């Protein structure tokens, strides 16, 4: 089993930044093949950023250039640095660990609200 706990969400004004954290524990040996997703009210959950098996992060067009996904392996924590936030970034953000079978593991999510 793998446990993922997100933190760092909150309310910010447009143009400001937030850093989300995802602390991983349990039967996990690598922070690669992990992703950040988000789900806005009334919308489907969507991928925001993903770190592949080589530790390289990729981003969707909507967040490219504004968000950065990185990891701290000794702390077993994955981060999502979010800059230049807009109201469209308002959502619950989830951390996800991919597995070779099944749907992987999800955290409980952390709310991000961007408004003036």
C-alpha cells in the first residue's frame, strides 16, 4: 500500500503563487511515474503535470510555463509550484502514483481557490 498526503492548498489572489506538497509513504520506492491532477466543480479530473520514469516532468498546455513539478527524494515528497495563478486554476488538486496494475494510488486532495 502507498499513502499520499497532499498539503499546501488555500486561497490566493490572481497572479500569486502556491506550492503544493505530496508526502508519500508505505510501499513506494520511487517518486517517478507520479502526477498531479485537478478537478474543478462540474468538470472531470484532468492531468496537470506528470513525472515520467526518468524523473522528467511534463505539463499540459494550460499550465506550461507557470507550474513546475519537482521532487525531494530523501523526504519522499513531490511538489507542484504554481505561479501566475488565475481563477481557472481553482480546483481540488490530487497527487497520483502510477502502478503497473490497477488505477494507482490517489491522495485525498487539497483545495486551491484563486479569486480576488
